[in-house]
């Protein structure tokens, strides 16, 4: 019986500037997965990404996100010249990879270098879908097979020791900060208890809980790398190795900063590549999320993240502070990664259609009026076919302006609105002699209410009355 060969999967994490055909990338990387027998992940370059014995990470450096870039006009392989576009530039990356692991062209131009299980491409070849991109990727994959090295026990052990120590130190700083905060809270409660009976009751109710927490945290502070910290540090390392986050950093103040891999939302049968996000977690529970790959058509960093970085967490907003208080940082990051990867059409800050780089997705629930430059204009109200009664003259931005009274063709002869409706000068000399809206007494004629049998020159309206009569006679 013929043996069936199972080819490991190939994962492509798209980003907004990825132009090269994903089908071409998939085909080329499938060959790499077949030859090595390992899962292949195609993603943006991340300097601090960890190592793995079970997968291959093919990383492309993107200009304006890592380092300075320079123009590469052409690459020569086997005597043949391949022209590059201005977008396929070379990004300057610092590395400690030995030169024997460099992949170069005929002119000694570095096309890629192999760092254990990582194939790093410093040329943004994916910024165009041309022959050069396809040929370069295929050449790099072919040459990298013999350079890959999955024997990295020492490297992984060193990385784990460094990360465990860093995370444990961060946890200790977080505990110290938490102790200070809780001791301050306890002192505040004690001061408040002196003011009123009900405050005393509240303080006595919370005192045992706070004191137990302080006692527990102080014990943790005295233990050198306690089991809880090591367990959580291991969880953070595994989370980073999984590829959900390219880096997780412990800060001096006990907070954490994590950079996600490119996020893609799948919704309504469409894929929306949102790019990478930075998540900042405070020990006290504050969360801030920022986008690293902004979308040109979107005003918000994410459909469910405000412009100040505050996420709308919905029904999980009460759980995260509890997890942070228990030092479950990895669990919080996993929850937030799921949050960033999902879309809820009920009440987002911004519709998902604004995050479609192709501009082809149409949301049936989105009104075409939302971003229309003609919204609430006279054209919108009277002529636009999309206005099915939701806007009328009262919504017009020229409502009761000079344009409305003098120029709007929908209000000719003041058929809909008269400036006199709310005017305090109606019937005064200003109204009859100076008002530009009543220059021919078409709105208010003082002679209509006059009781005199004949006009007298002393009348303030006499001259204007004669002029009006002449105009009428000449018109006839």
C-alpha cells in the first residue's frame, strides 16, 4: 500500500502592506513545509520573537516599522536581473547571525539570513506582486533548507532563563506596587471610618479582605521567584512562542507591554487584516491598546477601541481587573487577543467596512449617508435617492440662512420658510425700508394696513410706495 505523506500546515499572517499574491506565497512555503516536516508561519519581522523547535518562521521586514530603509533597484540570480519597485526597499536590520547563514545574490547582496528556525528577509519583496518577488521568495526558501537548525536546546534554555528572571522581577515590582496601593487604601479607609458610622461599617467589612491580601502579597514579596510567578512566566513564554504575540515585555513599574502578531478579523465571509497592536497592562487594572499599522480609511485604531486606546470590553470588562489582581497576565493577553480578533456589529466605534484595504466590502447595516460630503445639503434632502425621508429641511446645514431665503431653489418666493416667522422687527421701518428679504414689500406691505385715503409725502413709506408702483406699472 502506498504511504500517504502528510504535509504540515502553512500559516500566513497578512498585514495591510502585503501585496504579493497569498496563493503564490502558500505554494512556495508548502514546499518548505514538505521538505522540513514542520509548520511554516509567514509573518512580519519581529526582532524579539522567540525560537521554536517545531515550526519555521519566515519573516519579512517592512519599511517604516523596524528601521531605516534604502532603495534596491535590482537583484541578480544566475546571471538574470530582476527589477524591484520603489516599494520593495531594503530595511536595515541589526543581527548576530554568522555570515555562513546569509543568502546572497550574484552581487553579494544579502537577500535573507537564517537564524535557527527563523528565515529573515530584510527586503520588503512582498510590497509588489511581480516576478522578482516570486523568484526571490522561491530562491530564499530553496537555499534556506540546508541552513535551518532546530537543535537549539541551549538557545531555548538561555531564553527561558532570561524571560523567567525578567517576568519574576516584574511580578515582584507589581507586588510591591500593589502593597503600597493597598496600604494606602487601608489608611484611607481608617480615616474615613472616623467620619461616619456607615463608613466604619464599610471599613470593618473590607479590612479582613485587604489585610489578608496584604499579608499574602508580602509573603510573595519575600520569596525568591515563587512558584506562582514562575508558572505565570512560563505561561507568558508559551504564549509568545505560540505566535499570538511577537514580544511581551516586563516594565520597571510592574506593568507589561505586549505586541501582537498581525490581527485578522473574519466577519461576514470576509477577512479584514488589521495589523499589529500594542497592549499595555497596569497592575491596578488599566488597559491601553494602540495600533502599529494604522488604516487610512479608519478614524479609530480598532472597531472596538477608542481613539485614546481604551477598549470597549463589553461583558468581560469586570473579569480582567480580577485576573490582573491575581497576576494572570498570560490569561488577560489571551482574552484580549480574542477580543481584537472579533467584531460585534452592535455598537462599534467604527464599522468594519472602514478596515477593508480593498474598499470592496459593503455592510448592509451601514448607511451610505454616514460619510457622504453632501449629507444634509439641499441635494441630499430633495434629490438624493438614498434619502428616504430621514433628512428634511430642518436638518439642512443652510436651514434659515441667507442661502435658504435668497438662493435655494426649493424655497423660491419663500414657499416653505419666511424669514419673518421669528423676526422681532416685523412691520417696523427697518422691515419695510431696509430688510433685504422685503426689498419689494413681497413679505410685508405697510400700505395694506394703512387707513389713510391718500398718500402723504410726510409718510416714511411714501417714497418706497411710489417706487413700488412704478415697478409694477413698468412690468405691465
